[in-house]
């Protein structure tokens, strides 16, 4: 739910940011901040980071902070069969099976400087894990998480959020959006939780025109998208429509040929949410664990009968594109992609989902040409 | 009062030589520590490194594989393949920080009951000094 | 015409002729990728498409990884197996993978038509991207780079400018110490200067090639980093590997990109249980689960140890595993340790002689046994 007008505005000097965050940590919150380790940016607890290591200047983190609300491994329940006991008469009483549901417990957590695309991804996960899929494990974490976004000043090479309805200054999913302007970071609280977070002396009143300045920063980033500069913007609705008729097209086989079927794209994706559930342990004692899974693994759709409806790579590549750009919009009204470009940057064989979108756009153009009388 | 640490050692013994040697050891009443859990396999060459890692995964503090002396393998060359395999495995375990004394290999023939007892004693003592194995142990 | 253009011309000629003469089923090569001058693998079926082929410093991938996929493709109903070979471009490192395939009798020499290329080294994409940022090359220009080699320099051409950098500054680490820049086995070879020569099956051991004074020895230079780890204390090594492997997200990119990890079903990869409709239920039930899906360090350590062990005597150090890893885990420091040990213990080198027996399937009376009680 994007707000047109922020509930509260403020200006924080760059030098005050860490002080503000440390104060939040003192209140008992867990604060995650972007830091660089071995050349890669990741979100680490503020308690383990020195002041001058907190980044305000980076394109995006290597991995999305999705793991805070949807960790790679989540224990769902614990089970244990009690030992057999002998009662007073010497008769053996078989131990009963005890099952205990486990709910994740976490402190209030602030993710500082999450990018609008990753925040939008969390908003998408909120929808996925709601409704008929209301997921108590997800929400036990999500309710405790606050997102303080940092608008992008410059995109990464493979970014394309504007082609999927996003923006470098996007507000979806955020409690606060910070944008770099002259004099500091312009802060907009978008939820009541955000307003509470901003109740700190670190925030001054913004000058007149601060909001407009922030808009300028956002617009400057928008026109810097390399992919869009090269291939133009892609219209997501048109993509979904065009995909309808292209299910059996040989394009998917050609594209899939160089895919090696690893899970790197899905595991680095901020919106991917598929999982597998496994029981780990012995017959007597163990736990049921949910772990990340991906439709790109061969046994994702493996049936017990031995049949696999997606036995070849082309089916799985096609599935990835269709799920993100057609099925999710059709079924739950949101795209399954926020345009962060990580899948493109991480793929060892240069699979490129933006190129696929551009090709789909070309199909659409062809179809229009053909449709003209 | 805390119980002193008693190491758990899993021993894969080849049926024809080392297992028979262990039998002879027992019949001859040579004493050896009760810390060892014996698994009989047909040949030391049939021991997959996966079993060794699995033993560690399930909480073993030390693993011993014992087979026939080279040249005496019931299956002619099984122990020679084992020797190659375990040389590589031992070095790899050392490299990732698992003390090589936790994984030991011995040749014990069917007539070496006394050697069997000594090998077990020495292996258990080595592992006892190293303490519990936590690195590869599954933490469920 | 520069050497670079000559080589491209020859690649296309060879592929065209092979496809026109119907000598090969299809051709696997390299084509320009979608960003930063990298190439991507391409599958050319028709002689008319050979202009897509190119070969240069962006041709990182080991194309041998696609051969087993092809071998396993189920035939369509009524389809007769096509006995013609697949055409494939191979650099020196890639060829060694094929030597291993022949050694393990998993393919026939006639299954592949090898077009060898003499290689001057491959660009490290991470180093290149860092350099482009440093030189402030505009972001749009970074999408469409052309890479070529002139003498000892790498030329980076982009819209509006170019860079000339000593190639060794941007080369992959493995290329810096490579001594197999001339592939040892091929049907035809395209030299550095773009000449097309007839093939040879020279499978001389690296040691013998060294005697001929061809190139620097790997042994002296290559294992310095392995030795550095060996020289740490046991606890330091444990801490080092815990730190590196705790990043593993078990995406199996390493296994998927490794040409020698061709098992349809891997003992430690639970994402691929290849069952057919004819697989008996008992077989499925009895299948041992060596590692769980979760990425606890104990499971991850198990996975990497077993994978490293299974590369003993087989790993050719093409480096694809480390390149594919999205978490920058130094996998080559594991596999090369084994390669070093195989050389020290058994004087064995993978990828040198297809007529050798696989190292772990042989044993000598004199094998070292100082560790045996």
C-alpha cells in the first residue's frame, strides 16, 4: 500500500544516522545494517559493526535480506516418542508420540537501508503467505520486522525495477523511505511503526522543497538504467498477455539449452518462495524442517509414481518465467519479480530474464504488426 | 559430578582378516577398551568414505578401518584400493580441520589377536586425548 | 584482419562446414553474452546461424558440461538415435574434461568433434567489472563491451571509448598459472594467429611437455595457496573452512557446472532423485539420505567433503565450480588440495591420458602407507 503523502517527514544528517540506529538498538531492537565483507555487501547486526563500516553508498546487497522473514531453514515442529515405561504392576506402557509445534521467536528487527526492490519483494511475500496460505511461521517473523528503505541513487548494471512496476524511490513494503538530498537524508514515514521509529532527536524538520529534491534523486536514478536505456521499458501487463499464446514455442527449448539447472537464481531471488518440507531425525525423535527449494531442481515436480511433469530443462525455464510474469499476476495480482537483476548477475551461463522480457516484447510487437489490417 | 569423556570409536573390520583377528583376541582373553563399536564388512575395500563421514556425522569421535595386509586380501586387491582411498580421505580431513588421528587405518591379520588389542587401545587413547568430535557431528 | 577476427572467422568456417556436411548433429560454441563482454554458450543447429559464433577472452565456460545432458536426453517415440558427433569448442582446460570422459568410458571418442582453440587466458568478470567502475565507464556502455587481446594487453572496446589494460591484471587466477594453453586432443585446432590445423591426439603427460620446454610448470607455482592453508594449525584450518562453508546455500551450482559431476543421481544432492515410473517402491524407500536439505554447517561440510572426494583423480581444475558459486566459496582450494595429493601420493594427474585407468580404480603395491598402523 503506497502512501501518497507521508505520515511524517524529517531530515537526518548522514553523520547522525549511526547514532540513531545505535539508539534503536539500545531500546532492545535488532538492527541490521549493510556492510562490506570481502568485496560483497551484506546485512549484519549493528552490534558487530563499527560505526564507520555502515554503508550508505552501495548499489545493492549481494543477497536480499529475504532470509530475515523467510529463512532458508525453518523448524516447523519437533517430535519425540517417549520411552516405554513400566507401570506399578510391571506392565509395559508404550511411550506416546509427542509433537510440539515450534514458533519462531525474534526481537523487533530493523533492516536499515533495504532497497525499494527488496522491500517490494517483502510486500509480495506478504501477499503470498496470506489468504488461504496464511503462514504463521512467516508472520511470526514478519510482524517483528521494520523496513527502513534507502532510495537508490544509481542502479546496478542489471537492474530493471522500472520494467516491473517498481522504482528506485519506490515505497511499497517500507516503514520509512530515506532519500539522499543536499544536507542529508530526507525521511518519509509511511506507516505508524515508521512514525515511531522517527521519534528521535536525530531527525530535524525538512526544509521546504526537500520532498521535491528527493523526487529529483529518484528521477535521476530512473533514467540511468542501462538495460532500459538499451532495450526500452517492458510493460508487465503486456508480457503476461503475450505469454498466453507462447507456451509451446520452441523459444523455451532454445533458451533453456545453456541452463545447467543449478538453484543459484532462485536462491538469490528476493521474491522466490518455494520450499520443501522434510522430516529429519530417527523414527523416535526428530524435527520437521522447511527448506528453500526451487522449480529449477529436477525433482521439484517429481511424483512418487516416478512421473515428472517437468522432466526437461525447457519446462523448468518456461515455468520460472511463466510463474513470475503470468501465473502470479493472474492468481494473486502481483508480479513475481522486482527487477533486482541478481539472477542475471549470478547465473554462470548468462541466463538473462530481462532479455527474455525483451524478446516477449518483440513478440508482442510482431503480433500487433500482424494484427493490423 | 561430570562423567569423564569416553570416546565412541567405530571400527570397520574386514571379515577375513581383522574381524577374525578380533575374534582371536577375544578368545585369547586379551583386554581392549569397550569404547569400540565393531562393524563387520567383507573387505576394507568395500568401505565407502561415505560410511566414515557418516559415522562422524552420527557422533563417532573416532573411526578405524582395519583390513588384511597388502598381498593377503581375500579379494586380491581390495585393501590396496582402500589404502589409496583412505590416504586421500585422511589428508582431506586434516585439511578441513579434523584431526587425522580421529580416522585411522590398520592391517590386522586373522592371527594377530594381540595386535588387534594394541591397535584398539592406541586408537581409543588417541581419540580420548582429542576430546569429543563436534565438527562433523549432526546437530539436530 | 586481427588475429582475433581471424580466429572468429575460422571458428565459423569450421562449424559451417561441419554442419553443411552433416558431419555433426549440432555445434556448441560461444556467442556474445548480455553484459560486460562475457560470452554465453550457444547451440548452433543450422549452417546459416554460424555467424553467432565467436571465441575470445570472454569464453569462460567449460562446454563439456553439456555433453552428458545430451547423452541422457530420452529419445522421442520412434526417434532413431543419431550416431553423429556433437561439435564442440574446447580450450586447453576443457579438453582435459573430455580426456576424463574417455578414461571413464562414459563417451566414445566419436561422440564429439573437437575444435581446439589455443588460449591466451580468460577474463575474470569480477575483476573486469571492478576495473570498469574504477575507470568510470558509463553504465550503459558497460552492457555492450567487445573484448580482444593484443599481445600482452586486453582491449576493452565500448561505446565512446576503449581501455587498454595489461591482460594479467584482469585474468582469471587459474589462467595465470596455466600450462595447457594448447589443447592436447582435438580433431582440428585454431591457433592463436587464426590458422586452422589438423588435429592430433597428443596426450603426453604434463611432465613430458615440460621437458620439451613448452610452458611453465604448474607444480612449482600453483599450490602456494594450498600450502598456506596446510601450514595453518588444525584449529585455524577448521575456523577457515567453517567461515567459508557457512556461506553455502546449497544451490548445487558447483555440482551442476562441473563436467565431471555427471551422475544422474548424486549421493549428496537431495534435489535430484532420478526415479522412473519403473522404479520399484522398495528401491525408493531404501534410498539412503546422506545429507539433509537444510544448510547447517554439518550437512554442508559433509556435502563438500564428499564432492571433493569424488573428484579425486578426476578433477581437471577447469575452475567452473568456483566461478559458478554465487557465494564466492573458494572451492578450488578443496579440489586442488586433492589434485595436489594425487600427484604427491600417486604421481597421477587427471586429464592427461585417456588410456590410463582412473586413479581411484587402480592401486599399486608401492602406494604410500606410512599412515597405516
